[in-house]
């Protein structure tokens, strides 16, 4: 299960974000969940809460190859 956030990636998520994600995971009966943040390749951390593994992952959202004049 994934939950997208719109603030910059941090290795340690806020407590309320962990609480929200763990609640969703518990209700959906999953043991792995992740918070996705705008970030860079390779940004990853993980915390275990009981049997639940929660990850934070930085996801590149803008390509360096995009050009303003490439609109179609």
C-alpha cells in the first residue's frame, strides 16, 4: 500500500504520517506500506512497527530532460 505526500522526502517521517499509514495498513490487512515523497532516486528508509514494515521513498517527479518548449 502506498500513500503519496507532497512535502520533501525525509528519512524520518512525521509521527502523524506513520500513525495514518499504520492505521490504513491495519484496516487493509497488509504488512508492508510506503510513504512516497517528491525526491531523488535512492532516497529510502524503513521502520518496523510490530509486524508492519513502513518505508519512506523519494520519487523523482521532474525529469531533467523536460524542456518548456516541448509542449504538444
